[in-house]
């Protein structure tokens, strides 16, 4: 493992010490992303946890704020969202997150799904653009979500959607399609080209590095992260090692490492710490070593990428340090 690195996509929603001890052991810093997820604590409570962690472990944790939809359908929805963003930034957040509930959960007065390019969000994006605030987005789902279970490319998606048929879009045909989700996100980026945007989870285009590359080319103010999607890079490396390696080298300044570990108290603290350690080592091996590996998510072996040291340093440290304002 690198002597120091940043896990730039985590959800630290508890004050347990074990993961912080592990972070000290590895000299790791965290970007914790507060998110308006129904089964998370409120955004206010997520923030309280982060502020306490920051106080106890100075310089170790940066965080991203967000806004909720309590005022959805009311005239001052956008105004209220902006007020929440301002409050988060005042408290030290380094950016704002918009989540996939936009596109899946909200409807207009005619009962149509409201997508991220809906005019209702424009005042918010205008505010973000004018004030040069970092926006990070998780729109849509992995493409597997729209496929039957047997056609899904990785077991992690297959198991998840088997257990959650309500989120399995192949079965929920009245929801927007994968293509509509991606198009809406691209429309928003076209409309607000100055926004500095992070397309989380490989822009939700994890199945094709060519599609990810297209977004990085079309939208020069964007970056991407690999959180929870490293297995999709590994799967593509199995068949086309060269292309995945070239992708990482070509976009070495635009790719950010993160695990997406959720520390919400549902898993014992020592197991969360172990999970971090296992993922960090496994992922580092994939990007940096020249081993032959297998992944739990699919069958077959693949070669590690053996990327040059300076590329590894950017993906695992420097890119996140710059964008998320860590003290180097
Ligand atoms: Zn996440």
C-alpha cells in the first residue's frame, strides 16, 4: 500500500474509533459524503458526527454536504435547498452531493418523474455554478439494474437486486430507463458547463470505460471516482487489460480512488475497520501490482494494471487532495 493515501468516498455515520485507528495505521484520510438516503440519519445528524470526528482527528476527514427534500412540492424548495447548502459550506463542507433519489423518487404535479435536468433544480445549479462550488453526483444505477438477473455482469449487483426487487428496474418498467437517467445527467452538465462535477461510481457507466471516457472528454470540468465499481474495471481488464490500463493512464488526473464503505452502525466497528483494510489492499494490488488476481464478484482471473508510481499517487492521493481540499 502507499505510505499515505485518501479513501475519497466513504460514509462515516458513526463515531466508532476502530476505523479511525485503522486510518492512522495506514496514514489514510477520508472524504465522507453526507447523503439524503432514507435509511441514513438526517443530514444534520450526519454532519454532527463528521464535525466531531474532525475535532478528534484533525486533518483526517473532509466532508460533502447535501440537501433534503422536505420542502419538495413547495414554492421555496430551491431556496431552502440553497440555504441548506450554504449552511453545510459554512460548517466546512468542501462540496455538495446530489443523489439518485432525483430520477427515481420525485414526481411533478402531473405524476411524471422529475429528472436532474428538470427546470425546478436550475436555481440550485445556477447558485452552485456562480459560486464555484464543487458538485458531486450519483445519478441512476449500474446498468445491470435494468437487466434480468442472469444477464448481470457481477454477482454483487445480482445478489443486491435479487434481495431488492423493488429497486430492480428490469422489473419496474414504469420507471425511467437507464439511458434516460444518463441523458438527464448529461443535459444538466451541458446546461451548466462551468460546474466542477464529480461523476461518482464511474459516472454510473461502469460497464464501459469508453462511455466514461466520452464524459471526461465532453465535460472538461469533471472528474470521476471508482467507488464500489472497481470490480467493473477488473471485469473489463479480464478481457481487455490494455484498454483499462490505457484509460487509467490517459485520465490519471481525473480519476479518484474511494471504497464507498458505509459505516452506519449496522456492522460492528472492528468489522468495518477490517473491511477498509481488505478493500484498500485488494484495490491497491489491482491498480499497482503485477499480480494475477480473482475477484469475488465474477468468475475468472485478470491481470493487475501495474500502473506507474506517479499515476498511482494521483489516483490514490493527489487528485482527491486537490479537489477535496485536504492539507497535503
Ligand atoms: Zn456512496
